[in-house]
C-alpha cells in the first residue's frame, strides 16, 4: 500500500515542527583518539556531550566466529522503544567486562582489536520530546491497527473478517529527511483461497496514521509423550519429470532419513530434534506427518519404509500432482540444509526469540489449492510449500526448500530492510545462494539454475540463472522491467527485487568460479557478511559488498578476487573500510 492515506481529522491538532536527527555512521569511529572521548569524522562536537543519555542500546544477538571474534548486534532504544533500522554491530576480540548499553560505553572500547559498523541516531529529542502522551497509549494503538486493517482490506479487496493474528508495537521511525516520528508496526495474517497466505507489515505514523511503508513478510519463491527413538527411514520422492528419488542409503541412491518411530503404532513420524514436516491439508491436525512404517521386502536396508502396503514401495497417500512424495522430499531438503549450517558453520538455521537456542525447523507441505508457491513466514518461523498447479510440480524441490530456509537466516541475522528494493533483492539473492550451497553440500555437484525440476514443460522464463541472470528477458515486457546483472542497469529493473537480484547472483557465480575458490568458499564469505556485517540500516548493494569484503578478510581469503567479482557487475568496493 504505497499511496498516502488521508490524515485523520482528530490527529491534525498535533503536527510537530520538523527538526532533524543526526545520523552517526559507526564505520567512522576510529581508534585514533583517547578512549575517554568519542571521535567520528561526521559527528559535530556539540553532539558528543549529549550521546550518553540519548543513544541507548540493547544486545539482540552475539556470534563468536572461528577467529574467536565476538560480533555483537545492538538495537538502538529511545525511551524504551526500538528505533527502526538503527543498529550497531561491534566486532571485538576483547572480553567486555562491563555491559555496553550506550554509544559512549561502546566507544570507550574502541582499540586496534575492536571495530564497529551500522548507523544510529542522535538528537531524537528535538523531534519527539513534545509528543502528547496519548500518542503512546494503548487506546491509540488499538485505533491505529483498526485504521490500518480497514485501509488494507479496502485497497486489497478483503473483508476485515479475513484478517487475524494481529499485532502492533510502538517504534521510533526516522524518515528520509532524518526527521524522527513515533510510529506503529502493525501486522496481521490473511489466508485467502485465491491469493494464498499473506502477512503484511505496515509502518504508520502514531500521530497522523500516515502509512510510511508496507511489505508482505511472506517471502514467496516466485512472486505426550510416548517413548520415541530415531530410525533410518526409506521411501521414494521425486516427480515424473526428474524421476524417482529413492532414499535408502543404497549405492547410487540418496541417504535414508532420520526420524522418530512410534513402536506402539508401528509408524514413522516426520520429526526429529531439528526438523518437523506437517501436512497443512489437514489444518485441524497440527502434529507432524506420520505413516505406517515397516521393513518391507524390496528395500531391506533402512530400519523402516514409509507406507508399505502389499509390498508397494510408493507412498500413495502423500503423492500429489505427479510428485511421488512431497513430504519425503521436503524432509530430505530440510535435513541437508540444517546439516550444512550446523556442521560447516556451527550455526542454527533458526533460533528461538532468545537468539541463543535452536528453533525446530517447521516445513508445511500440501499448502493451498493449485498453489504454485513456497514461502517463508518470519513471524510463525516456518515454511509453507504448495502442491503446484497444471504447470508446476509440488514445490518440495530441494533447491526451493533450501531457498526458503535461506530467508530464515536473513530474518534472524541481518534483518535486511525489505522496503528498500536493493535490500529486498539481496534477500532473494542470498536465498538463491543458500540453494546452490546446500545442493553442492549434498552431492558435490554444481547446479547454477533454479527451477527446471519443478516445471512440467521447459519454461526458461521461470528459471533463475547465476551465470547469466538476464536469460529470461526474451519472454518479458521491458516496460514492466527486466532481469539485470549490472548495477548501472537498475532503472531497467523497475525496482523489482527479483529482477535486481541477478546482480548479486552473478557476483556470487563469478567469485565461485575464480581460481582457488569454489561454491563453498564463496558461500563462506556471503554467509559471514549476513551474520556479522550486514545490517537493517543498509540501503545499497555497495554497502552489502563492503560487508563481504570484511568477511573475506576474516577468512583470510583473497580480497582482490572478491573486489574483482563485484566490479564485473558494476559494484566498486574501493571505498570499503
């Protein structure tokens, strides 16, 4: 919803005079002055005195990397409210003996072993101090979310009864002119039979109700206990185009799947410590999928085989739209992607809200009717996978499941601002990189195209390419935007993040193809940039590239190769610090 909303008459009584917050670029705070003062080349001296009381910070995440460097993310807080897209990341090898709660205490730690990046804001009081108390009341929140719901339903042709699971919180929003406002972040769920599931996130002014931004948090690929134990389970996945994918540990086949076994019911349960697969075709049964599970006569190697009936080896109850078992395929893709992050990077794909303990990955299969989409729901922290339509097989494809789980990584770590087209494109491109990295981790083979395994006919326009992202353009109307792989062509993409994402995909491909690199090393630096250097305040792909340069230095990989890969897509990194 990008058009401006008519201001509520009742709120016209208070229209504050616009001042301006001061942006503090934390890259510029250098170890070049005594620690008792704060030095930044872009910070006026008058602002130094006011920082300690105004720029408060809260730790949101800590990550210790292989160099024993702590990367600590901080959210800026103003009078108890988070400041939208204002965060600091401190990179230090020192043990911080006292909690760092504001910029002054952090700056006192700056030394040759410590650096920072991100942006925070000073002088917020100038814009916010005179805000009437009613603006921050619960009653005003209720009025705001009802207003936003009504406007959203009207514009998108829903009834307000279709909107559920609403939530709202107060934040501080600094606009493009650096004017600070109290604002509300509103969200609700829509599950529509025709358009599928949506979870809009709407940022609106707490005084005027003006809509600043809205975005769909659902990230689509295209547009009692009884005693249980883990056993190895076999079965057949795949579809009629790619053929059967047999999970049984036999030579030439895929690994058997580790899942729980109910010894009382003789059932395999699609669940283990890391992963659970659910069937949303039965919404009243939120438990994981289960199947009759026995040894079988034709495939004796795994401990169990799903749905063995009369020595039949295919699981007919799970088959859908010419795919043999979306549940098995999703379980395999989820298991491998989890293993990549756990075993190579010592990272959880998803963490609980405390940011420290792993959250079980939830994959929901058989979503919707004629639904040719898969998407990540960052609020529910789960993936939904459709069964496709007349043109598309079920989207439980390995690379698509891995792609959606890539969104989980980004929403947990860098929390890119998806209102900004280049950051939304980076979000999509990174998930594509996860697909390639997980596929390579699974079988050691390079796969640089997403999509061919789920299209029932050859459909180049639906595929995503790394080596030449512009290939589908022959099927597109240039007036609606085209795929690009050069930064200079941004105008041709019409702010479409899927079209812009080709820039980052091409850079990743060029880096992986550089001598002494490969997919794994290229993904090393992209992932580390996401976890430790990219921030929610970034706006450009140049900033993101600087984060990759920093990650490359951490790995002690060849920085010149990374600079060269980015330069070939028009991103100059010479100004990266």
